[in-house]
């Protein structure tokens, strides 16, 4: 049996909500971070319909397969790109680096959704790379500290930043800026 408790409910000025689900699994256990953050946004645009995805089951005692409704990869990456224009969280930059470098995704596949999302938020998609490049020092200063809590082996910031340059150039060429 799993016990769940809702903590830290917060309604933002935008009308969005956030809260944490604190949980204890069937065999208990101790750990400082047994929380799942939930954000409910009323001020976002979806470019693609959600899709049903099979949940990977890594537990040998659970035989049944089940699905959840999920955003498409195009939706998630475009949203991450848009987020980079509005906040400076190293995790967002890392996620983009991971998709483009480790997963070999092509930035061009996400540009149209990204443009829709920036226009909805009244941002200029032609300012994308310029906005990110201005934040380099801030990303670098918080890279290790922030990602250490989320990733086992934090990659070198300078190497990752340099490798993202080719994707930013490709983006600029695609949109003509």
C-alpha cells in the first residue's frame, strides 16, 4: 500500500497551481526527497494533442501493462526551449543539451511548436539564441550546484555549452536571423 499526502499547495498570481505529493511506498524506507511536484498551468498553449504512452515497468512483480496520457516529445522540447527564454534553470538547459546531443534530436523538428509557444507568451522567437547567450554566466554559476541534486554524473558545463552552439546556429539559419 502506498500512502500519499498533499503538501505545500500554492495558487500563483497567474491562476496556476502547484503542490507536492509526498509518498511512502509499500516497504516504507527513508529518504529526504519522496515528493513529486505537480504544476497545473492555465496559461499555456498545447501545439499537439496528448498521446497515450505505455509506462515502462521495471518491477518484476507487476505483470500488467498500463498507459498514461502524455505530451508529445515535440511539445516537451518546444516548451523547454520557450522556458529558456523566461527563466535561468540549469536543468532546462541540460534537458535541451541531452535531447540534441545524447538523443540526437534535430532542433528543426521543434521550431514550429516553439514559435507558437513564444508568440502565445508574447516573446520574439528571433531573440531565442541572443536571450540564452546572455545567460551563460548565470547558467554556469549554478550548473554544478543545481544539477548535482538531480543527475548522478553532472557533465562539464563548458563542453555542453560549446556543443549547443551548433544547434543555436542551425536554429538561426532556419528562422533567418
